[in-house]
């Protein structure tokens, strides 16, 4: 069962975190361009990127759930590298839920206004997306490196 849970965890991470990382990073430029030069295509693209970010973020809840189950089956829930990964994952989720998604929503609302204008949060959105992506990159490194690992894959 451990191999099944680990496979599902990795698959869920690839299929959900990857799209969120990409759309969160692409959104600010697309939205900024659409605000500067309002057109239907730019607005539709910004809306689509926001929707992808939102939907895949919701489905992405499977990643930490499957990770926890995998950690429990491996008996590593008390290992420092896994606890650190869980804290960083919670931090990434907080950045996504509290900063990225609301910032995107405000930008989409601004695009839908009769006279589109920069909502201000758009200036910080690339930084928020970068922080989200950096947290996930550190989690990936911890998952591969796993200090104390018996696989011999550690640095």
C-alpha cells in the first residue's frame, strides 16, 4: 500500500501543483496587459488562468492528504524533514489562499468593471506567486533529499 500511496501523492503533486504554479506565475502579466489594453481575449485569458488556479488549488488538497497517509505508512511522520515539509506546505497553501487567489479575483473584477483599472494588488501578485513557487520548490527538494534517508540518494 505504501507504494500506491506514494505514487498517488507524487502524481497528485505533479498534476495539481504544477498547473497552479504556472498559472499563478502567468496571471499577473496577462492581467496587467489586459488592464492596459482591454480586449476580450486578454480578459478571457486572465479569467481562465484564475479559474485554473482556483480549481487546481482545490483539487490540490489531495497532495498533503496523500502525503500524510504516505508518511504514516512509512513511519516517518515525526522526522524533521517531513515536519518541515508539512509546515512549508501549509505556508504555501496560506500564500495561495490568502494572497494569490484574492489578488487574482480582484484583478478579474477590475477587468470586468466598465472602466478597468489596476486594483493595486496586481503589483504584488508576481511576488506572491514567486513565494508560493519557492516554498513548493523547497518542499520538492526535501522530498527528494530526505535527510536521514536509507535510500542512499541524500547529498
